[in-house]
């Protein structure tokens, strides 16, 4: 039974790893689910409540960082409130209408549009859009690192 549970948990974690790159797949939460599946299936032999609480907090923080990374990047590059809201709305509409490409261009276009609508110059608007892209990439890098550490920890605890 332990082998079946390990394989199931690891497959869920692999889908989670893919989800750190592919939009619409909740990467880190799926990796956390893999921890939960294995723990429940093996009576918490390899890790317990403390580990689950720790990874639960990490999962929650990673979801928050992922959601706000583009907007924070825009703000760090001088975006106004309109630019930040534009980045958030652009990200939502971008994903809905353009899929994977939309996750990249939606926040950028939204930030630029928000800035232009609020009366800022083209240069300021483009700077905010650039900050949005950098924030997105920083958030994505953060997600990938967290995912790899989570899966690596799981393998270490269970196999070694």
C-alpha cells in the first residue's frame, strides 16, 4: 500500500510541478495535496502535523505571492493605483481570453492601459508595464523554487 500511495502522491506532485509553469493548474496547492495523500495513506509515518502546518503556510504564502507579484512589480516601477488595477484586471482577462499568452501580455497591457487612462505619459505607462512583467517573472521563479524544494523535501523524507 505504501508504494501505491507514494506513486499517487508523486504523480499529483508532478502535475503540481507542471502547474508552476502552466497557468490554470494550481501548482503549489497540488504539491501540498501530494503531501496530504501520502501522509493519510501511510499514517503520517514519515512526517506529521508540524510538517503539514509548515507546508500549508508556505502554500498559502506562495498563492498570495503568485496573485500579487505582477501588481507589486508594477507598483515598484512607479505605477499608480490605476496601473496596478490595470495589471490585475489585465491578468484576469488575459488568461480568460488568450490562455498562456494572456498571462504574459494581459498584465502588461492592463498596466499600460491603466496608466494611460489615468493621464500618465507613454514612457511612464511602459515603465509600469515593464515592472508588471518583472514582477510576474519574479513570482514565477519564486513558485518554481518553492515547488522544487517541496518535492525535494518530500522525496528526502520518504525515501531517505
